[in-house]
């Protein structure tokens, strides 16, 4: 790519997948992540220092107004396009080409299983155009998970746990911001299978990548319905969503698990997949709060936030998305007995003992 610098300022908001390729077109590069906790700030600062190795002129300026930029790297969703207009760069970190919605090689069905079956027939043995990670933390995480500890062989058995360093891949934190190409992660799983054999765990990791893919492409089909209170189930309702302060949330009378999960979310920027579902169940069923308010809370605090998966999953659990069974309910005490029988989770984040 030639150093034409046809545009002046590149603003990196919450996606930096193509920064090394795009940087030569700009005279100024600004990294302006959004964060609400120390855990988030530390994560993005590490990504900033890694990017600086490739782009020494990169500036750290949280809170920069997008009006100052000629191009904005952000999620290409309804609200981002509305805020940034033609400034937003549409390329997304997806298995299938994501320049526009017409590039998916089949129509998007309304359920994940038919989507998965169609997508699996389109997936190659390996993606030849996968981009190698330039972030050393990502490289080390891949090496540790797949090749040093060989954890991909046991993912299915551990994925629903609530605590510990190795029960989940945690690659979502790198996928969401573009530090890890999802095609490279896919290739890593396939190479692991070649070396050690495929099993239910490796297959399930691919399923998780396809769930992420599904919500992206399903969003392209339904667009703004993802941000409607009625989701896919009724007329669009974009009434204002209440944003709860942490003080308000901490004062709610809810199961101790809720407050433990809230503490983990707002201090570390992470929740396990099982914890997210349990938290959403309390939010929706016990507290009777709007699913969109829950989705906004996750948007503010998750370091692995993906707009499509976040809103798609909240709709799913609230019964206004793609799940035909309606609103999902989790018995929290039973979940804790099953997935955290020693009570480590509550002790870690509230000091309480499981009931």
C-alpha cells in the first residue's frame, strides 16, 4: 500500500483489526478507546503499547471527538453508523468476508443450527488469508492454550465453569477488538486437530466462532430490530433505555450471585458465558428489568464486547430473539451447585458462601 496519506486522521475507537495496513494513509493516528473500569483501561493500554510497536506515532487520547477524524474504526452497527455516518470503516473481523452483507454465500436462516449447517459446508480446511497476530500477548495466549497446555481437548468439559484461568479460551477479548483475526484462530483449532485429533471440545470451539458469526450476519438481515425493546417479536420500540448507576445496582435486593457477577464485571471487564446467562436470568426474571438496559451495562463494562453477540444473546434470553422457547430462566442455586460446587465464585467476589 502506498503512503499516499489521502486522509489526515484515523481514529481507532473500538476496532483496530486493520491498523497496520491502514496506517500509511494517514498523517495522524489516535487510539481513543472507551472504558469505565480499571480492568478495561489496563487492557486497552496494553493493546495501545502493542500497536505502538507497529505504529510509533500512535497517540493515546481517550474521549477524542470522532468529528476530528477522517476515518473511524468502530463496530459497523446501526448506532455506530448513525453516530459516525460515512466516517466509519465497514470491515469487520469475521470468518466470512464482511465488507457488506451480500458477501455471505447463503441466505441467513432464523436459527443457529441451520446457519451452522450451511456455514460448515463453506468453511475451508484452513483460511489462506488469515492474518498473523502482531500483539505478543495474543501470540503467547494462543501458544499457551493450544500447544503448551493443550486445553482445546477439554474445552467442552470446562466451558461452563465460573472461575479459574483455563476453563474458557478467553480469546473473545482479542477477537472483539481485532487483535486476533478470527480466521487465524480457526486455523489454530484445525492445526490442533491435525496434531492431536478432533473431538467434541475442538468442534465446540468452532461452534462458538460460528455463533459469533451468526449474530453478525443475522444482524445484517434485521438491522435496527436488534435495538428495539420488542426485538424480532413485535413492532419496533426505541423508547429511551434506563442506564443504571453502579450505586443503584448494588442497592438492588437480588441473589448474592448477582452482586458477585456485577463485581466481577465492573472490576475485571469479564464474565464467563455461564455467568452472563445466569446474570441475565436474574436481571430479567427476578428483577424484571429491561433486557436493553442489561445489554447496555455489558456494553459499558465488557472488554470482549461484541455488539452483535451482545444484543443477539440478550434478545435470545429475553424471549424476543431467535429462541422459539421464549424467555429463559435459570435456577441460580442449582447452577451454582452444578458449576461452582465449592463456592469459589461467591467467595472471590463477595466473600459470601454459596447457599
